[in-house]
C-alpha cells in the first residue's frame, strides 16, 4: 500500500498545538507528515520544550516517504508567546488552513489533521470565524458538511454546531435533518466500511417532546424525516429521549448517534473518551480529522500537554483512508 501524505496544521500558536505537534514528531510515523506552519515558530517552541525539530522542505512532486516530516512554510510574521493570545497571529492561523485545504483539494495531500484554534481571538482580529468545520466547508465549496466526533466505539454527529441554544429549534428543519442524515450514512459507508449503518436520532426536547406536551418539533419535524428515510431502507431510529439514548444497551446496537445540538451529545462523548476523542468533518472533498480539545493556554510551552487526541486524529485519518470506498 502506498505511503499516505498527511497535512497537519498546529492551530493557535500561543496554545498547545505546537507542543503536541512536536510531541507527535518524536515517535515513529506510519505516514509522511507535512506541517503547514511557520518553521521558525515550531523551532523556537521545540527549543523551549527540549524537543528535536527536524523537517525538510515540502516538495509536492516528490514521492511520499513513510516516517518523513516535511515543512510547508507559512510565515507567521510576528513572534508568539506561549499562553498569551495576540490578534496579530489570527491571519496566520487562517492562512495555514487555507493553504492546507488547497493542497488537499489539489490531491497533493491525502488528508488534513488540525490542531486547536482559539475562536475568540480570530474574531477579535476582525475575521468572522465560527469554527474549523464552517471555514473548511466555505473554502472547499462543500454543499453541506457534518461534524462527527468519535471516541472508542461511540460516534456522535451534530445536526447543528456552533450557534446559540436559542437558535437551535428554528434551525431544525426537514431539509437540514435529511441532509445531515444522508451525509452521516454516506460517511459511515465510505470512510468506515459500514454497509448499512445503524443510526439513533436524539429528540430535541426533553423526553422527545412527551407527545407534544414538551414541544412539537420532535413529532412534527424530526419523526417524519426519520420515517421517510426509513421507508427508503435506511436503518434510522428516533426521535429518542437523549437522557435514555446514551446507555450501553442502546449504543451497542448503533453505529452512530445524531444529536440535535452541540452540548446534547458531546458531554457524553467527552466524558467517555476525553483526550482520545477525534473530531471528523464529513462532506468535504477530502478527509479531515482534528483534536477534541481546545488550546489549553495554561499548559502551552510547559511540556505537560497530552498529545493523545492528536495521535488519535492522525490514526483515524489513516484508518479512514484505508477503509475508503474508491
């Protein structure tokens, strides 16, 4: 099997992204890793952590080499201090993502793995930014995308992502749910080798609406979508009360769960596998995985950050490549 070439963006330079990328480089790699970043910034962080930083310039035309580490240089332009956010680095963070995406779309990279970014400092710099998922969808010109998080055997997808809770009910429409569920089924088939995925769908309201006494979205919007897709032969069940869906007896019969909003499903997943969970974006024209945590400014530059989630993100990207249906 040919060697895979994986692009890696460290994310916010003041956070632990550079630290965990450098930690990842210290182990034997089952692929070629291309750091889309400022080499000088990484070299300075490596010196501070007492880690080796050795990377040769990236050449798209050269064959991928297992275990090799390359650098696709993106000038940061300004110094960065671990633990101290600065709006002056926001444009650099966005540029690394745009460049990595362009190389993935051109076929020069097989997948993209991303480190954690800090949303507020990017917005404070005057760059509208709601998250990796939304930005990558925009610059990839993807019709629709789906955020899927995985930890151990649990996979949780999100019908809506980064929006206020007050905006969620109006966002849950038949067209949105139909699109997200189709993306989830196709993604599990294509990237995880599951021919007929079994999907459980959370209700929006407590007790999935309690027959209308606690809201009508579950019976009027969610249930008809599930019935229509089930009539097509898709293995989808719901809407189910979220407080009783995430129990072993239910989950052992499911390949994935679709939650209605960000904090409905992710607390369960992160409790189960924090530090080992992976964020996956389905619907892009390339494979993208990411860490399940934030920038952890208080740990940056101290040598105490855990690279477990980044290792899991890399391993998941490679697994998805291996399982991908041509």
